[in-house]
C-alpha cells in the first residue's frame, strides 16, 4: 500500500539554510559542545557529525525509531540531515519531512538553521518492497515514458534530466520542503559499468545543465556527486571519477560561479582512500580527492563512518589509548572519520536515541589533529 507523505496537505516549508541561521543554531550549544564541533564552509555552519538514514526496514516501527532519534538529534546539536529517495523506499525522506514540519510549526526549529541533502539516481520503490518489482518498475517508469530501457544502467540507475526532475519533485514532496540545500547525483559511477566514458561525460554534462537550472528555479541551492567507489579507486579503474573533469563540465554548465560545490564519499578507518590515494590531477601534481576538495572549498560529506556497524567491534589496545577519553568503538570510529582533513561532516546512521546519545559524545572533545591522525593511521596499518 502506498504511504502518502504526512504533510502532503500542507504548504511546503519555505527557505533554506543560511549563514545567520546556522550560526544561531551553533550558538545555542555553545558551552555544551566543543567549540570545534561545527565547521564553517561556504558561509554555513555544519555539525561535524550528520544524521543518516540508510539502514532499516520500510515499516512503521522503523519510521517511529527514526522520528524519535531525529527529533533528539536536532535538539542536541546536529543540524546536518542526509538521506536519499531510495532509502527505505522513500520512507526516510518522509520521516525527515514529518519531523521538520512538526518542529518548525512548534517554533522549536527554523528552516534556516538546518542543512538538508538528498540524492537521486537509484530507482526507488514507494513505501515498501513490492512482490513483483519488475511490474512496479514497468508501470511506474517505463509505461509512463519517464525512462527508456537504454537510460537504465545495471537495472537500477538512471540520470536523465527528465528522470531526475521527477525524482527531485518527489523528494521535495516527501521532505515537505520548497528548497533543498544540497542535491546529490547518487553514485554516477554506476553508469560506467555499462557505458563508455565519452557517453558518460555527455550524460554528466546534461545533468549539470539541469542542476544549474534547478538552482535558478530555487529548488536546490547547490549540487554534488555522492559516490561509493568513484573517488576511491585508481584512474585506470572503470568506475574512476575525475573531479577536475567534472569541474570542467560544471563550468561549462554554470560558468565560473557554478554550483557544483559538494561531494559525498565513504571515509572511515577501513576506507581511507579519499585521504591517502593520490588519484586526482591538480596542475602538475597528483593529489587525493580530499586534498583537491579542500583547495576548491568543496563541502565533503563523509559517509559510512561506522561502515554499517562493521567498525563497532573491539579496537586494538594501542588505538583505544589514542582515542581517550572516548569509551566505545563507535565513538572512536566517528572521531576518526570526522577528523580526516577535508571532511566537513561525517554522516552516521542513527535510528535509536540510545545510539544517538552515545555517538554525540564525540561532540564534547576536539577532533584529532592531522599529524596525530597520520601517526595513528600509520600505526594501524603496521599492526
């Protein structure tokens, strides 16, 4: 049965995150959280731990858990919310819309204080997983003419402007927002499994032209690429993404003031490639994607801080000592991920208030300095 967005009968929430709003939000927690918990980038203050919503079943019980955890997060200092239309069959977006609508209507939060991002690209279900997924897909996307078979990569991904227009409008309805702060193209490297790089660049150019048009229409404030492997592999790999090449396409689409300003990629103890792998060309040098992102003042959302709970097991004793006074493996993993140079915010999936409060202990201590982080990483790889 299709679930309607809870706030569909109401007017969408106007506005977007602003420098004044995010600074005011940060100010409410001064004295309770470490001064370095928030990072200012592109004029906005980002909590260095963000709220994610990838995991969980598409059911009412999980919705309730996420609602409670998200409300607690927003009242505890987290003002960065990330999701995707395909997460939990659109239910994660709808939970965000419900909670934001309730808190803003109650005067407990202002739209200008919170940074909301979502993603489009993977073909989503609606509210649950249908018994016949092929029939759902055919009726929803093919019979309607929204997609052609040749638009679809690996049976699950599409990025034509017409398709993304549909997905963005669905996301805005789910989230009950007039404007998104960041809209990500979700795992574009998925396309490279089936098409050559020339066609890929042509499709990316069309996407960026469409994104710039959505900025002008005030549907999004900026855009980016949310990736899994694209920025973490050597240039010879098929799914490799070149940030300089994408920036050329963005400049062609939007000029020098283009709005391609954000990246999302895994950054954690098990996946440090974005930090240490020099796979991007910058002038005559080869640098890591995080180094290049810093030079370009790009917002970087590190995903998978806990690697879907695979990094919450026991840490070696020498690592435990490095992360004092943090007491749990989850806290240590988050502390590492948010401390990596170039990372603006580390996203953590949190569907219970208990885990939220545990994870927020990192907000009370400063991030690890870069030289300490390098030493820690070297010792970890040698162990």
